[in-house]
């Protein structure tokens, strides 16, 4: 009985995390970027790095946001100040692995590929890599306290304006 109860809790946690991740990518893909900061805790960290820097534990980030104010500023700049060619994303995610969980904090890793479509219709693979996340319980919901995006390629496209 205890084993079955433990399995049920594990499946419920996995489902909750998968829902969080699906809602996150749909928020970005549907251009609801003003909602993007809500996926993080008030002191949340969002960083994009490449695999080499991550594996060598180098503090070099391509993008770094720390705290809800920086998230909101990033969205505001994207909407009002940045000049870039219009494009959209479609995320494909999978391979969720729960690395550790103490009941309130969950360490996870998953894969992603992002397809980018330009205004005139050209499509390409924009980025692929891994999400390494620390997710915390906040009341009845889950939020990212840290989201590290590890890009497989060292080549970074100049249109890295929309969150990954």
C-alpha cells in the first residue's frame, strides 16, 4: 500500500511539473509575455548559458535575470525599446527527469527544441538544449525559483530577445 501511495504522489508531482512546463512554453509561444514573470518566484533566477560554460561551471551567461523586476523590465524592453525582426516560437519539450525532491523543492532536467518562424514564413530550428530547473511549492502552485537554459550550440543568434 505504501509503495502504491508513493507512486501516486510521484505521478502527481510529475504531472504538476509537466503542466507548469507546458503552460510556460505556451505563454511564450502564444506571445503572452507579460505573464512570463508569473512563472517565477519574486527572487527567481533565469539564465541562459551554453553547454561548455555550464559544464565548466563558468559564471558566463548570455542572459541573466534575477528577481521579478528584471523579468518585467525584460518584457517591457522587448515590447517598447528593442528593435528586431518579428518572429514566433514553437517549443517542443520532453524527457522530464525529476532529479531530486524534498517535498517542497524539486530539481528537474528536461530537453527542448525551439522552432522559429519569421514574419515572411521562413522556419528554422532556433535553439535546442536543456532546462535545468529548481521548482518550489508556493501555496497550491509550482513556480521556478531558478531556470537555467543550457544551449547546445556556442553560436548564439542575434534574435535572442524572446524568452526561451
